[in-house]
C-alpha cells in the first residue's frame, strides 16, 4: 500500500511455501509504506515466510497490530514478524500478539537508519510506539553455508544522533514475555541510539546476550553503529532467568541487563526477583539490583559513576 489511505486486515492468513528466498517463496507477507491514516492488522496469521508485516513512512496516523485481548495476530516466521521504519507524527501499538522468529527481531523499529543527511531523517514530531503484552520466542537458524543466525525480541534503532539531531523515537516496551533461545546471538530488548525508552514489567528468560541492553556495541559484529542509550527507564522487569552468553563476541560482556559504555542518565529499578546489572556507562542510577563489577570493589547504588574500564571477568556483588 503506497498511497494516502486507511486499511484493515482481519482474519487473513499468509502462508509461505517452498521457494528460493531462504527456502520460502514469500519474503514480506504484507507491506504498508509511505501513507497516512491508521492501519490495523488483527487476528491474522503469518506462517513460514522470511518476514511478516513490513511497514514504513507512515505519517499523521499509525499502526495497530493486535490492539487488545482477543485481537492479536500469530507470527511463526524465519525472519522479522513486524518491522516499522521512518514513522512521523503518529501513534502505534503492537500488542497481544504471539511472535516466533529464527533471525531478526520480533519487533524492529528503525528511525533514519543509515541516514547521511538531515533530509533523510523522518520529520518531527517523533512517533510514539507502544509494544506491550506480546509473547515472543527468539530462536536460531542455520543456513546452507553453515552460518548460524539468532533472533531477538525488540530492537529500537534511531540514527538521529549521528547527525546531531533530536531523537525521532518515543517508545514504551511493557509487560511482554520474551523467551530467548538464540545461543547468545542477540538480546531481548535492544537499543541502538534510541533515547528515553521505557522498559517496564517485562518477563525475559532463556539464553541470550542480554535481557535488556542500551548503549552497547551488541551489533558491532554486524558493523551496526555503536549508538548511545540516554535516559532509559528500566523498571520492574523480571530477568532473573536470563542466562547471559555473548557468542557474537566471546571476549565482550553479557549480562541480564547491560548498560554499555555509551549509556548515560539511565535508571534501573529491580523488582522482586534478582536483577543483575552491568553498568559501564555514565551517571546511571541502579536501585535494588545486584550489580556486576570488575575487580573486587563494589560501588554504591544510586550514585553517579564513571564508565568501567576494560572487559575483565565480571563478578556479582550483592547489595
């Protein structure tokens, strides 16, 4: 769809069969690009293809995928179930869906990815995106050449910072259940350059690089930009059953919650379950968590701190 309009997909099944696109005859099952209005996808199923719902350039409207209990969609795909790019002046909601993927992310939101000039950024005001009450399973896939790829839960990517421009993304990720089975090849909720993200009340489990990460070089293996993570609010998430392993770079860190060297002014508040946090950033605040530190000395919770140097063996310190 490429014109100003509104659309609604309800109870539609998209099924890929054998073909030449990584084993499937279907790349993107449904596409909505460069349009206005509100677009809804409810009670649909996406089976077997590389990617599911691909959208971009929606202005002055928004996207609703699911939206309320009983209206969610089912995605069982090799690639990304739901991708959103370069939205502007819009409100979108991705909720109450069941999502399973083998590479890519269950939900991927990109703003100005790879932009080389201000003209290539989506215009302000920034879109507001709410991703909540979804069930996501992130697995792995081995291609014919022997390469292995892993999936993640949510990726929020905003390249506005590279052009010294204001953030183009306002996002909330809340009350999702994310299962990581990606052999340490991706994380649960990941940020590249996104600012002010709220990550609240999610339950994340399984084996991955991190349950939640911001301001890290988690995608440096793929030559993605090492974007800052500023002003994140990470509150009341259960990551106690995340087993952190970094198989993209075995010499790099992994943690249940990882605030990288380019994170700053972030807040992490633990919940009832044990919450382990690696903080390499600047002026982050940690409350009611178990902090991972390098060396033997512990640092006070709630204090402003300088980045941690090096990539030494991480040791948990209980407060």
